[in-house]
């Protein structure tokens, strides 16, 4: 097998930065179309500004979604620029979902700053989310070129999946930790495929759609993005329990303290062994866990194999993603950059 | 001038019922695509079911938007059936906006039942709204025929306007009752044109778009719908202060008690005469008004001419709507039914 030509293959951090830089002007222009109040909340949420509107660069996130859109377009043989409008729509939807999900989940901080509803109020945060949602649809619907309608169809299907995933996640909260009604790992996987996978799948798929790629190419890239999303969620779950608070910005054992139903816990419980049963008792009181209880729960999850199972699941999902990309011809340089993102995202620490 | 042929011109209640009946199966089918939890909330909000999902017909509203969509298609020379998908999208957006606006406005009842957030919780109501929004876009994006993309573009622009109007309405709340920062009647009109007018304009415009009408026809119908929407809002404001509680289902002087900035109050205050100044003092304490204060405030609004000005504004808007329809050729029977809706909506008592 010949290795891909090494004409241009930057390391993941450079790739992500390059894509962020290419999308930023169009994203900023889209945000300027919003009502000034919503533009301010969007700039805050995007890490561009403080609550008073002054420039105060916060963390802007890795930008994995926008990178996937541009790289997918290149992989499908088009210039990245053709897909910028898709990357903008995906970023707007990402911010929309953060704004609304943070309200539903009662999360008060994100990336070590206040969440939008906490800083601006619930009503304004709901409306700003709606504004971003509308702007995303409008951006694609009014995009020039022949692929606008197909892009909108893909985004609309994604939104439906996204909402379905969030609904299942919310409903998991009221399900018991053990017994026949307990949430099974496969149900969690399905939820994550919708809640996290759908938007990454859309990001990759939109790049190919806007590149005018054939359906098989669009589907292969979308499928890869979707499974990468599930892997991403699994790693997020690992970091939510065993991540370094200095890096993640969240307290140690954060997800366990808050009794979040995550993949490590659910796969531990599903083993139904002695550690799983002790874990179910510990979690089943319904009260948030204190320091020692959370540490004990983390040990039990690990003892029951939940940590190993989650890491294995992340790798399994990445393998599916990788294999999906082998089914269609793609431009080698861009493909190489996409593939290099996979271990970078799975082995991250924050 | 020859009168329009009297082959088919039913009275407004019959027209509205006929259109509701024609849209209902497609709307029900769309709602069935939702996550079951969201389908339940949608059915509740549409007045089809009680909170336990059992059939419990509540008020389903007049259905003015869906009627405008079907009649506009007919006025543009197409069968009403061609526009059913547009009517479904508009109804879904209407319910979405009710769900979210009721949270933002803190409204606990609507049509004499609990609002969705009150019955199901804030988080679920936010998400159900998002689901309806996504479904509306998807419904149009996947509609068969050549006009789907144009229909999505029109819906997307409408959503942007809708959100902008709601933002202005929320921001009005924190503005003073008098002085240079007071909300002026023309600002209120602009807000209402977005918040209420945009969706009625979209309803009418979509009917014409889906009928394949030329741009001038689409714009004439959309413009008529938009102005009809402002008239509708003005009448709503009159009913919110002087409506019969037995008919409206709201307490007497409801809007004044809650210090809502409505057209009658704002146009009364803008006269800046003695009654306006007494009214500003009464409202300016910032506390909700008790029975006698609310009655006194209603008298002052009337004395300052706010009630007359609002009714005049409603009629002025309907005149603009009517004139807009005279600028293009339209099928006489459907046009007659559209025009008959105007006085029906302006002279309504609930």
C-alpha cells in the first residue's frame, strides 16, 4: 500500500486552527445579522466577548465540527471555501444546542464561565437559542449555488435527531439505576448517536453535500462523523469522571456527584456483578454524592469494568468511522487530516 | 364593477372549519413523527388531548393561519391541497412560538388550560418547542414539488423576524413608561409586525409560493397577511383590556394588571396630556395593579384616546392589507373568502 502523498498534512492543532480561521469571518458576519441582544449572547457563548460585549477571549472550543465540514469538502474534491457556509450553520446549531441544553440540564458554568441563561436569564437564553437556530436554517437556505436545498434537508433531519437525543437524555434522568427499567448501554449509545453524533455527522455530510459529492460519498462521511461523535461523547464521559480538574475545569468526579447517567456508569451497572450492585445502592438514594461517596462510586465503576468498557467503545466507534471512510474514494491529503483527528480527539485530556 | 361569482363563498366560520378539516390529517401525521413525549405536548398544545394523552378536545383556536395559507393558494389559482404542507409548517411554528413565549412571558394559562411549561416543566417545554421548530423546517424541506426550496427560504426569513419581534417585546418590559426612553407607538407597531405579522404574512405568502405564483402575487399576499397580523394584535390588545372575561377567558383588565405595554396604553401615553400623565404615574410604580387601580388605568387610557387610536390602527392595517390584494389578479371566490375574514377578525370579541 502506498502512503498518502505528504504534500500537505498538518498536525491536528494546526488543522483545527486553520479551519477556525477560515470560518471565523463568515461566522462573525452571520452573527452580526442577529438582533443586537442576541448577537451579544452569541459572542459571549462563542468565547469572543464578555457579558458587557467587550472583547474577552474565552475558550473557543476545539472547533472540531467546523473542521470536519471543511475537510470533508476537500476530501470530496472541492475547495474548503465552498463549505464555509455549512460550517457556519453547524456552529450556529452547536451554540443553539448549548444554550438550550444548559437550561434544561441546570448547568451554571461552561468552559469556566457562566452559562448564557445564568448570565442573561432563562427567557433571553431561550430566545437567543431560537434566533441562532433560525439563522442557521436561513444561512443554508439562502446559500448561493446548487446545493442549498440538499444542505437544508440534511440540517433539518439533523435537528430532529438532535432534539430526539436530548429528549432521551432528559428521560433517562427519571429512570431507575437497577431493575428492568434501568437504562441499558445500547440505549445510551443510541441517545449519544443522536445527541452528539448527529451534529458531527451533519458537519461532515454538509461538507460533502456542498462539494457536490455523490450520495455514497456524502453518506460515508456523514456516517464517519456520526460515529466519531459517539466516540467523542464516550471520551467526554471518561473525562467527566476521571478527568483532571485542572484541565477539564470541572470538579473531580463531576458527573458522578451529579448522578449523571453516563456510559461508564451504565456499562458498569449492566455487568450486574457485586461491584455493580454496590454501585446501584450508592447511586440509588437520589441524593448528589459527597466527596468520599463519589470517589467510592468511581472505584466501583472501575472495578465493574465501566472505565475499560467505555474506552473500548470509543475505540470501536472510531474504527467504524475509519472503515466508513475506506468505502469511497477521497482526496488523500484531506483524508489524512481527518484520520489524524480521530486519535487526537479520543486521547485528549480535556 | 361586477360582483365576484357567488359559486362558492362561505361565511368565515365555515371557511375556517373547512380549512382546519383539510389540514388536520397532515398536521396529525407530522406530529406523529415527533418523539412520543413531544407528540404528547404538541397534542396538548393543539387542543387535541389532555396532559395524560387522552382525547379531551380543548379550544383549537380559530385556525386563521392555516386558512390563509390554503385560501392564498386558491387565490393564486392552485388547489388548496397544494398548500397543505405549508399550512402544517405554519401551524407547527405557531405552536413552537406559543410554547417558548409562554415560558419567557411567565404565562401560566392559555385558552383556559395550563400552558405547556406549567403542565410539563420548563426544560421539556423548551425542547418540545425546538422539536416543533425542527419538524416545521423538515416538513417544508422534504415537501415534494418544485417549490420546496423557496418555501423553506420564506419560512427561515419569517423565523428570524418572529424572534426579533419577541426580543423587542421582552426589551420593552424594562423601558420606562414616560420620558425619552418610553416605548413609542411606532416601535410597538414594528414589534407587532414582526411578532404577530410575520407568521400571518408567511402563512399567506407560503400558500402562493406553493401554488407556484409569480413573485408579485406572493409579495402582495404576504404583505396582506403581515398587516392583517398587526390588526389582529391591535384587537388582541383591546380584548386584553376591555374584553369580556367570560369570552376571552382572561380576568378583566388583564393586560393592565400585569403592566403589559400594549398599543392602547402606549398610544394613550404618547398623547402626553393630563390623562396620559396621570396614567404614567399609576403605571410607574412597577407593582401589578389591583382591581380599582386597573379600572382607573383603563379609564385613563380611554380618556387619553388610546382605545380609539387602537381601533383606528386596526382598521388602518386592514385597509393596507385589502389594498395590497387589489394590486394583483386573484381568483375571485378565494379572494372573497379572504376579504370576508378581515372584518370577522377585527370585530371579534374573543
